[in-house]
């Protein structure tokens, strides 16, 4: 392997590592937001206290559906933005 190939592989490795870190950070943020929101909005809530949004309890809508939609949007954006 010549020096030019080594530089190219090193650049590809650094790009891969940077993209991996972004994915891990996004996943950690998603899990933390979903868990914290689920706990604060839904814990110890009785059925009579629940409000519904599109047929879902509000705490599920805000702590599961919204973060899930946002992480999907981020994933699609990130997939098209990735470096070659």
C-alpha cells in the first residue's frame, strides 16, 4: 500500500468515526428525552387524568411519537448529508 492509499484510508476512517459519534450522540439524546418525558408526563397518572391527542395519551404522544418522528427526520437528513 502506497502513501496515497494510506492517506485516503485515514481520511475515510476519520469520516466514519465522526459520523459514528454523531449517530451515538443523537441516539443518546433520543433515549434520554424519551425516557425523561415519559417519566415526568406519564408516571402516576390515572386514566381519568389523561388527555388524548390523536387517540394517544398525551404523554405517549409527546414522549414517544414526537421524539421518534424527530429522530427519523434527523436520520434521513444525516443520510443525505453524509460525506463520501
